[in-house]
């Protein structure tokens, strides 16, 4: 029997170096602190409990610090048969950013595929870091920037396309100092203090004689402490699970220990990390998308094997990338509109994210793949980006034109909303967000009923809307509670990810999926190829119109 698809993906994704922009010549980012475990399958990694609290520098385990290196491509986090899958663009390269937090982030560099697979199987809401003291001990002598007086780090402005940074310091006597620093991929410059642009006298960034920053090298140790830090992106869907359980009060699922990594798997379409996914970073996004999403089809392969009941796509940009390969299978879902270009051609533009959130939570939209004897039908939901808590605050969303009309029609109501700080700034687009804490918000009593009705027409509760989809799918029987495992029922089909001929995790497969008859050799791979081909045929046909 051939190696199962879900197992083969581990080696293929981990060792992929297809994108020369990431891996050729001198890589654009790095090197960064890397580590390996001192044992194969540490219980502490498996037993981390999810939380919505902010957790920083929580001691996890002692590890072997392995110096500095590049961040290996990643695979899906969690159980391969979880009924819910979230889909984003790519891992965030947290160590890139110029801060004392950026200095300590560390990434796994495992000695074999089994450790790598175990790490991603049990990854839930945490990212790892080393201790700041350990980083400080590895500053290269002669590269330090040492504080001449007490003062503040006003800013550390890093160039997005070069290893260069401008530091602005201000001392307590009012003197300002600007320092340029540059470094190589093998001797990275790091910031060791907190920035404080407001110059709070009670929150100095540094004292005279402190090391503000320097270049790091070495970082090798047989035993050093690794810490866990909660990450907002990974935590965001925990709120959805908790709201869903409240909606299901009185039913057994309301008492279930639903969690990220067990009931919710989290996948990135691009395997390699970067600090962002925008023109700011000069990333050849189209080429990388072709390499990773279409040609190598890591997401397609995993999704075909996982068969999730619900797919939560994180943001409009993620949907646009997702549709490059799955577009032909997004049935009855008008997720874009056409816009005229300057040369008379038409281009597809993905709709605004919150419009898509409403459309996909109030109406059923599906990814429907039916190829030969294989069929998958997954509910598609579009969510605001998980990285930003403000995206999930309850609010009403008015366009600039609608807000202008509201102010003209409801002068007193607009004044009250402004005076009470409900009208929010929005640097991203022309939408005017107005904070409204539910349909029983106390401010309702201060507004006339017509103004309130307008606000309710544009009201969003993103957490509640996403949770309601789970309630809908539960009612439809597409997700269900399994009392035998006290979790949501696993998806259809076998899985060998946790127990196979190459490795067996100590806990094996707690859901018995490794005992089921595997698909015939090449069966799932043929479906993957057919999905790839459908996407390419559709794209080429549209280009020839």
C-alpha cells in the first residue's frame, strides 16, 4: 500500500523549496531562532489547553536551541478529521517585526518528520518564544547600541524590502538621536526594549547603560526554556465555539469540550511564512499562489482527505486565492462582481468581506466536489480576518454615503452617537463603523425609533453570525455531537496521520480512524488532480474570452 495522502503531505510540504523568492540565493527574511525537542512526543505540547485569555511567556518545556535558520513550510494544524476547517493565506512571520517581542519568537526545526507532524497535529492557540535573557546573552560583542542616558525608543522603522532599520531615541534631557542599522541574514539585528512614542516618564524604554539592540549569533544550547504565547489569530474561533455552545443550551453539545486542534483544524493555503501578504512586502503573490495552491495543491490534498463539513475562509483576500483552484466547485455563490478596467476589459472583484459574511451566514453556500465516486459538500462561510479583534466587535456598518444621509435625516441621533464615542475611525476603506452592543444596547433609548431601525439594518455581530452557522449545520445534521468522544463527530473516511508505518503517536488515533479501510491507491490523488485541472481549465477559458 502506498503512503497515505495525509502522511505523504508532511514530507512534501516540509521539504518544499519550490518558491525561489522564499528559498533561492539569499532569502528575503531571516535567519530566526530555531529549536528542536529533546524527546519525540512531549506531553506538554499535546496537553496545552486553549484559552481566550492573553497568555505571554508561559513556561512550556526545555528544548534544544539550534541557532538560527529559516522557517520551514507549515501544514494544517489539528485533527485531519475535524468537522470544521478555517482557511487563511499563510503563516505570520512574527519574528520579522522590530520589537523586543520580535526578538524572542522561535520556530521549530525538527530532526524528523514525526516530530514535525506531532507539532502540527496538536498546535492550537499558541506560538513559541525563547527567553529575552537568552537572546541578550547571544548579542555579538561590538554590535550593541547602548543607552547614553535614560530615555525612550520613539520608533524602530524597518524597511520592508531590505535588512535595514532606523531607530529614533529620545533622552530625558530632550536630546534626540537617530541611528541606522543594517544586517545580514546570518547576523540579525534585534530590538531588546519596548518602544514608547508617548514618552511617558513612568514608562522609560531604557536606563543609562542598557542594551537597546544588537546583532545576534550563536543561540545554541542543549537545554533552554521554551515559552508559550497565545496568538489572537488562533484564538478568534474559540469565541465562536463558546457562543455556539450557549446557543445549544440544554443539549449535550453545550457541555462538550469543543476546541481548536480537535474540532477545528486551521489551514493556510501558502505553506511558507511572511510578515504579511500585500504589495508593501514586494511579494510575487501570483507566482507563489500558483506554486503552492495550484501546482503542489497542498490545501486541495488536505481538504479532499479531511472532508470538512464547514469551511471558514478568513477574509476576502483568502477567498480570492481559494477560488483560484476551487472556483468551479463553489456552487450558487456569487462572491464577486465585474468591474470595467481602463482598457475596456472586465475584471472580477471580490465583494466586501462583511457583505460576504452576511451572505454566507444567512444563506447556505457550498463547496461541492463530485468526481467519480467521490463527493464532498462543505458549507462555506466568509469571516473577517482573525488577526484583528476590532473586526469582531458588534457594530453597524454604514457606507460614507449612507452615513452622510443618516446625519442629514437624524441630526440629533448622529450628534449623540458622536458624543458617546460610538462613531469609529476606519483607515482601511470608506465604511463608517458605529459601535452598537446588541439589539438591547442602552443607547437605543436615546435615539428615535427610525434612526435605530436604520442602525439595526446595518448591524453585525460577527461572532454570533459565525456561531449561528454551526447551529444551522447542527440542525441540518451535517455536524453532530458524538457522545462516545464528547466532541463533534469526525468526518467521513479513514485517516492514518497519527498512526502509520512511519510513526505512531503515543495516543494513537483517539477516534479509531486508523482502523478503517483506506481508500484504494491513488483514489484521492486522482480527485486532487481533477480539482487542479478544473481550476486551470476554467482560468484559461476566461483568459481567452
